[in-house]
């Protein structure tokens, strides 16, 4: 059956968390090859495919915005879509990190990601404050919008933007604390419905990325605190995994991808810090679990996009 609306006019922001996780998986494999005896081509292949995948959907979303620019504001009205839009600039910043060895447009891509993340954050804050009062509550989706700048130091510090990266990292730390406390208090009163349970995995991403930032800044104590914090959360999520997956695949499964990738990349840094066998076990487990899961989610999200299901189920705005 032919769709009445062209797919690109309803390009769903829900695809960008999947892109973020896919890029992160490629980086995890490439970085793992530096500490394990693994073929380097696996990481390079995954990064290449993930980059093409992300650019394809980025171009589609830009077409959607070109057709009707105000569609962006409509996508920012819903918490899940806000998270998806936020994952777009985060993916740009991560793409800059992936391109560091090649030096191809890295600075330009990095700055584009940082600038867009700030813009999305401002627009999202306005959407929340002007939206329905009942929708103004803390959720894990806020991590992508308001803590998303934590991705910046990964490429920012190697590019020489040390002070700026430190500032962005501390800003991300502050917003992380506020959201975590706020959502923690909300969880005491309201349990997430089945479709939103996967979003609880998101918290692992900012914790892992903050730990990575502290490594880059040589802040050993802060790194250790967040590293073991990430371990505690990862174990809890593993225990709750069946509960979070109840009900089968939904667009929110994209929330599983980038936290696993971030946690796996963190383990490479921990191995380089000589933290023993624990990070080696975690890296092996992260790749063993994350690779098939992330690739499966990429497949399901792509199929859902082609049928129009992804846009429909994630309530994507139409240009």
C-alpha cells in the first residue's frame, strides 16, 4: 500500500537515538581493538556504515525542515521527540570523534553539533515552560536534551578546546544532578508505563560519558566515583532488562543503544587506567550484548521507518 505522505516529510526524530547508539558501537569496537586482540576493520566498518546511516536520516530531516521550518517546534512538543531531536547534534559531536583519526571536517562538525545542541536545549526549554502544566515533569528523556553537551569533550579536548570542554562538562554535570534528583523523586510516586520503561536505561549514558570526561581532564577521583556509579547502574539495568523489554519492540528501544555503547567505550578508558579485570569483563560483555542488540534495533527502526510505523508510533510531526 502506497503511503499518502512521503516518508521524508515525517522523518521521525526517534531515529536519531538509534544513530547515536550505532555510531557509539562503531567507536566501541575501534577503541576495543586498542586493548584487545580484535580486528581493526570491524570498528572501521561499523563506523563507516553508521556514518552513512546517520547522514541519510540527517539529510531527510533537513529536507523536512526545509519544507516547513516550524515543524521543528512541533517535534519539540513531545518529550520522546525532544529526546530524538537532541540526539541529532549529539550524533554530530560523536561523528566528530569518529573522524578524529582522519581529520576530515572534524572541527566544523564538532562546532555544528555544539551549536545545535545549545539551540535545541533553548527551544526545548521554551517548549516545556509554555506547554501543558501536566507535561512539565522530569523524565529520562531530559538527559539527551539538557545533558547532551557531555558528548562534546570526547572530540573537543583532542581538538584543543580544553577550557570550553571543561565548561560544557561541568554544565552537563549540573543538569545531570538536577534531572536525576527530580526524576528520582518522581519515581517514588509514579512508575513508568510499559512503553516508557526502556527510557530508564538512558541514565547509564550520561554517567558513563561524565566518567569519560573526567578521565580526559585527569580528575582521577571524580572518574572513579562515576565509573563505579556506572557499574552499579549497569548491573541494575541488567537485572531489570526483562521488565524494561516487556511489551516488545517500540520506538523507545532506541534508548537501549547509546547507553550500552557509552558504557563499553568507558571500559576501554578504564583498562588504560589499569583498573584490573573488571573493565575487561565489562567491555567483553558490553560488546557481546550490545552488538547484536544495537544492530537488531537498527534493523527494526529502519523497517519501521520504511513502513511509516516509526513516525506514527513516535508521533512525529509532518512537514
